[in-house]
């Protein structure tokens, strides 16, 4: 089973070390924790863009499954930023992120609802309808399990807007933290 063991990690990071970077240095723990949030936002944006830019091929089950997988991955990645996490990983408060933005909060709540009813848990939602079709004749009964699903492609720009808004919020907060740390050590700290 492939894992990120120490050998794999060192091999992956050798280029950074050769460039002179120190990995996870003391004093930067608070910044390091935000990497989880930034990676989730990058993943959310990439997956929503994939759904937005890739044509849906009606009637092609493989395409439908692939598009749904990208959509679900986008939802999960975005919502991780706001969900309970490990003790060292920040959890964003949507009331702070979307303060003064009722429309933004509405999109955020839609994404959280999709996470809770579609992506992470199976519940009634407006994107999937399960049907049982039964055909009976004199000597035989045929049962078919049917699934009709939809992707809210028209909402994807709104979802991308929520990701961008959250990314901006996180970036502003990180820059403030970098400024404070820089003042403390007497150097300018920049994100790369």
C-alpha cells in the first residue's frame, strides 16, 4: 500500500532542500497549519473549474461518473475549510469570512448543504433521484435500479466565487500574520 513514508517524503522534498529551504522550521508552526486550508482551496477551485470547463456528455455513464467525482471532490475540499479538523488545523468561521456578504453566505450554505446531503452523506437532495422500476408479466418480474442525477453547472461560477472569497480571506489573514512575524524578526516575509 503506497504511503508518504519518510523515504518517499525525503525524495519528494530533495529539490526544496537543495534550493536552501528548511522544512517545517520552529517558529513557523502557525503558518504551516494554514497549508491545509490553502491546499483544500486549490483543490476545490481545480475541481470546480474542471466541471465548468469539461462538457457533459449526456448518456455516457463514464463521463457522468467522472464529472460527479470532480464535483464531489470540489465540494468536500471547500467544506473541509469550515469543518471540524485536527487540533493543529485551522477551522474557518463562515460568519467571519462572509461578514457583510449575504449572497456569499447563501452560496456557502448551499455548498455545506450539498456536502451534507450529497457529497459526504446520502440524503434527499435536488441532484439525485433514485427510482425502482418493476415490470411484471404472467411468469416473470424484472426489477431495475435507476439513478437520475444532475450537476448544478449554472451554480459553478458561484461556487468558484465562494472559493475565491475564502482564498482572499485566508490570504489577508496570512499576510497580517507574516507582517507581525516579520516585524518580530526584523525581516520581510513573503509567500511564494
